[in-house]
C-alpha cells in the first residue's frame, strides 16, 4: 500500500471525516532535503473532521500525528496540514 493510501486509511480510521485530501507533492521538492526518488516523502493533507472542533492548532496537529503513528510519521519527510472542524 502506498504511503498516500496509508495516510488516508489512518485518518479515516481515527476521525469522522467530512472531507479529506492527501496529495503527494514530493516531485515539487526534487533536489531539496528529504526528497527520495519515487516520491512519497512530502505530503499536503486537508482534513475536515468534527473531532478537531475547539482544539488549538497544536492540538489538531498532535491528533493527526497520533492517528498516523510513529512508524508512518517516520517515513514522511514533510507533512503540511490544513485542519478544520
């Protein structure tokens, strides 16, 4: 399973997803630190879920990182998050 699919599956399992977009933007970072041939190193994630309501920005990010888990987070070089309740 691709890293993109793993991110999506983990977030759908952890949250009541109203909207989710996971984009592999690795190619845009070719030549930069963390780029790996074949992609799957840099991601943009947009998530709307009611569980995020009332949380600070840091708490939202922590919730997403916890949902993804240390093994998956360790395989990602850069993760841009756009999180909404």
